[in-house]
C-alpha cells in the first residue's frame, strides 16, 4: 500500500474514473539516469498510471506500456504541465508526472503544488503525492567518495526564476558559513557567464587548492566525473548535464587517491 502523506489525504470530492478509481497525481522522481536508480516505489507508480506527463527527455526514459497515454512537453513549461496533470486527474485519471532526480529538488513537485494552490479549490478531492528519487548530487557525490559528509548547501546557478544578485548573496553566505557548495544548473550553451562569475565570488573566500568535483551526466553512458581544484576548473566542459561540488575548508582529497574526496564529519574547534 503506497504511503500517503497525511497533509495530502484526498477529500471526498475527487471525480471517479469509469472503472471507479479516483483521480490522483503522483510526482515521480526517476533518479538522475538509468534504471539502476529508479526506486521500486517509483516503478510501481509509473506502472499503475493511466497518463504520464513530463518533459520529453525524461518521458523517453520510461518504458512504454499498452493503454498508457503520454503527454510530453518542452522543458520550460512547468506551470502548464502541472495544470495539465491536475486537469487529467480531475477527470478521474491516475497521473504520473515524471521528473529527473528527486522531484522535490529544483523540479516538478513545487510546480504541481503551486498549481494546486492556484486552483482555488478547483482540484479539491485530488490525491497529490510526491514519490522521491535519488538526486543527481547524491549520485555524483558517491562517485568520488563522501564530499557531502558534513554540512552542505545546494544552489542553482540558473537566474531564470530568481535574480542573479540572490545567487551571489547565497554563494557568499555559504562560503561565509564554510559549507560545501553543490551547484546545480551551472551553465547551458547560452548561459556561460554565470559560472565564471560564481567561481570568482567563491574564490574570494576559498583557497585556490579547494577540491572541486565536476560531475557530468552521472549514471549515463556519457558520464564523466573529475576531481580538480577551484583554480584548475576547466569550465568549457561544464554544461546543463553537469553539477559541481566545491569543497569547504575541511574537504580533502584522500592522500594517494586523487579520485577520492571526503569532508570529515568532525569540524575543528
Ligand atoms: C532542473 S535540475 C533537476 C535536479 C533534479 N531534480 C535532481 O534532484 O537531481 C537539472 C540539473 O541537475 C543536474 N543534473 C541532473 N542530472 C544529472 C546527472 N545525471 N549528472 C550530473 N548532474 C545532473 C544538472 O546540474 C542539471 O542542470
């Protein structure tokens, strides 16, 4: 029996489908790549859905099933996609909205809940749940050991949905607090300056020799993970399938093991 958050328990008003079940939306995390990181819970949710909704690249990762409908859309239309999923569920369908990594981290779960709230009661009675997935940062961290072994924070370098000043403020605050920094959405083919500026900001407070992990397309055939340092980062290789992990003052490369990085759990003092 799938777990249903008590916060999202359906009320009695959701419409039932022709075979009697009530409409519902599950926002399902696919993990960062490949079937090896798809949880059994996510697999079950995908298998039982009537409709699959998602960005075309992520939907392509889900095996086709007879009788299941697919609604793919382009990347930047999250709000529209979320409303579409809720509409389908309001009509009695079991809907799975697919999302890469964990759906609650820079992904579709927020968009669906935002649309649910903006519906002003229109979707009352729908069951909405979030099925977690492995986040790309966990997969990337595991490839090089344990860089996230102590306090860390995660910042998206995308300034599509927030002003760049906020990004810089958060980078400075993370450095000030000496936390390991994970950077999502570091660059795309058109968005290149943000990464250079972020490295400048971080370099104001962190040593040039700080370990830095560049993890690209982790879990896929195109995977490449390298351990370098803040001053030696070659930013040309960084694209939208890449994330970076920048160490804190205590993060170390294991002596004699240049591919292994850890941040000790103990902090001096
Ligand atoms: C919109 S965010 C989605 C994050 C996702 N929800 C998660 O939990 O991993 C997309 C960003 O995640 C990172 N990313 C996603 N998959 C990745 C992978 N397989 N390897 C490295 N980074 C990845 C990249 O920084 C990419 O720009």
